[in-house]
């Protein structure tokens, strides 16, 4: 069966009504633009002939009831359906407190956005004839009540059941935490592992078994396309962090069964109170980057002395902004060879043969067409 549909992804909105904004000196999120940036994006998307919109989590700044309610009402006004999953910021606590909703409350805000049965925090919905979306919940709590990125065993059993029952259909999966690594050694890196799904290997095994090729994630706040043995993880940067991106995608299947996914990325260039948003936002990120850079340089695998890390960190001021941009080119010739080579591993040269061969520079993170019928 031939297929052709178009959809958009807007991730990590961190929506915050003005009176709900709370400040922290190291906050990377420019939540002051969350409402105006989202409205700017919706103005563009409503001019397109979209079939649906995906929002892969961190919809709100910190799970505030008012912010969830505002988004629920705004999505109801769109001319196309929108589907959501919870991010760690949306359900930060098991039980409601003075700031955040309870974990179990989340689906009740979004019964029109996938959760037709709000008693369950994951779902499968038909998007179009022959096309279904699975929305997963990657937020769990350990015995100490701490939030972790993991699919619980009951959800995995449910997932296998619905995949087995949908073998003749195109399945798209949306989940907040990353499923395929987007950064070097992401699953084990002390600064990056919290962005990965802890049991991603188990999920990937299921997806491969049932031929699921496309997973859409958020959480990491970068533009990146990663591939691992048949599965693409397309992660989209945050609307409130540089470069304030969103994506428009088109899926095509021809009569011979060949499948393509065209990815086009856009960014919010300005909003009323921030006319030069791109420049200001990159500067905002750089101003707050020093503590992160010190951790990066002094942690494994570099383990640099603090004094050396302090010398190198200023040169890396735009390191994370460049990665967030996607298709990063990173080279610091004046750095010691070991450090230079390590930093280069964060760039767009992918050793994974599913994306590129021979470590060649491959610009696919923002604008590309993926051929999906790869064996």
C-alpha cells in the first residue's frame, strides 16, 4: 500500500506562563520565550497541510497544573490532531505537591492527545489508515522515590502485545528519553547517561523484532539523527533552548514498498520581546556553560586536572550550542591531542555504518531524506 503523509515535531516546550517562571542561575532553558515561541511555531504549522503533530515530552517547565491546562486548551484549537508523551519535567513527583501535578494525573490533561484511556500512561492510536503511533512513558521512580528514565516491565509486555497485533501496519514510536546513543558513550557517560533510556537495549530488541524503524525522542535538547541496526532515533532540540528548532517531516512509500522520510528543520528566529533570539540564546547558553565544561573535562574519560580544565573551558564556550545546532563540526587544534580528538567525537562524523561510512562528515541532523528500507 502506498503512503504519503506529513507531520511536525515540537519538543521540550518547557511551557511556563509568566507568573509560574522560577529562576535558577545555571538554568539553560530560556523559558521566558516558551509561550511566544510556541505560538510562532503554531502560526507556521497551521499554514501547512499537516496530518498530525508530535510533542515528545517536557511540555511544561516543571509539571505545573496551570501550564498543563494552558497547553491542553491550546492544542484543542489546532486544525490537526496533536499527540504527547510525558517528559521528566511533566511528572517530576509521584504525588502532587504545591508545584507539580501527580504522576497519574498526566493522562487526564491529554485525553484528546492520545490518552483516550487516562488510567494508562502509554497508548497506541491510529493516525491514518495503516499507520499507528505508540506513545510510551519513560518516567519511572525507584524505591527511593527518585525519577529514572526506564520502561517498566508491565509496559514492555503491553508493547510486545500491541506490536504483535499490528504487524501489517506502519508503527511510529514516541518516547521522551533517547533510545539510540546521540553522544559518544552516552549510555555510560556520567553526564549523559540520564538522557538515555536505562533499558533501551530491551526496547530496541522489541522494535527490531517487529520491524519498527522510526522512534521520535526529546530530552537531550539537540538536533540529531542516530541509527542502530535498523532503528532511527530522531531527537529534536528544545523550543526554549538554542537553536529553538522544530521539524516538519514527510513519509512516503511507493508501490514497490520503498520508504523514505524527508526531514526539514526550522527554527524560531525572533519573538516580540527577543527580536534577536538566535544570538541572545546562544550567548545565554555560553554564559552558563562553564560548570558543565569543567565536569566534562575533569570526568572520565579525560580526567583532566582542574587547573588544566579551567584553562581549556573558555575556548569551549560554544561547545554545547554547536552540538545542539546539529551537524556539529568541532576542532580545537591548539588543544592537547587527546583532548582534541575526544572533542571531535562529538561532531557530525559518524562511525556508524547505518549513517555514514569511514567517518565521513554527514549532514543529516537537520535536513535530509532517509531511505528506510535498509536491510
